[in-house]
C-alpha cells in the first residue's frame, strides 16, 4: 500500500469524493430491471487526474496508463470495445462565471475567490486612472500600474484555470459512483446549457461596470 499512500495528488478542483468508487464492491442497480449487479472496474471509465482525461480502468480499478486507483475518479459504464469519449477542452461557463458555475457544481470557493478579485480589480483600475497622474512620483506610478496589470493577469489566469478544469469536475459530479446512466452526449449537451446563462451574464456585468464608469464616475482628466 506504500506506493498508494505516498502518491501525491496534483493540484485539482475538489469534486465530491469519488475516488473510492471501487474501494469496496461497487453495486449498480439496473434502472430498467432493478437488478443489482456488481460493477466490474474494467467495464468502466473514470477521470484520471494524472492523464487529465477520461480513461478506461483496468480490473484493479486503476488507470490503464499505470496511474493508481486514487488518481482515477468517478465511473461510467462503457462497453469494453468502445474508446472513452473525449471531454470538451474548455468550459466557457466556468471561465466567464466561476461564482455561478461553481456554486451549481459544488465548487463554492470559486465565487469566494473570484468575486473579491473582480471588485479589487475594479478598485485597482480606478486607482490607476484617477489617483495617478503626471504629478505622481514615478515609483508610485510604477507600483500602481504593475499591481493593476498583475491583477488583470492573475484574474484571467484563474478564470482560465476554472475553464480548463471544469469539464473534468462536471463529469466527476455526474458519474460520481457509476450509477448515472445518462449518455455522455446528453451530459455534454446539458452542461453546455450553462453557457447560455453564464456568458450573457458576464457581459451584462461588464456592461454595467462600463456604464457605471461612464455615467457615474467623474470624467478622466
Ligand atoms: Zn492516467
């Protein structure tokens, strides 16, 4: 067991605990016949954190690419001769609206991190525009501009990270224990409905911020 307990897990978004799907016998109830059967790991796919994608499990429930059980999360029954489907690379809903998408997927810290960053960014831009002028010492100007640029880059970086990891999180949430029989295509289609809420909402908020700047804040000297 040493090789498993000392294994370090890479940086990840915490999905509902699902790494122990096959820690004991995984029982699956057929939704049509109500017959209970033991789920065979090799009949399933999981999300491998090391591979960063969906992989088939072997009979010991490990990733077929040699990664341990702990690295593979969730389970979906997929016929042995069928290749694991590929998740879309980038989730635009999670990128544009981490607070909304995150809350809907159990990732509440997304909002706790991103909302203060957005507000802080707004203040930083205001400081850069209004508080710093030709009369400000060069060093102060450099500090304000550098902080603003770093904040913009950091915020975009974090949003991009959410966008890149979101599909894996959503998949693990849907196929957490192998009992979901929802077809993969339907899962993707259903998830993409968040795009229609999150993308317009982002631009609405951005528009609101721009309007506030334009109509309520004093003109830039
Ligand atoms: Zn793997």
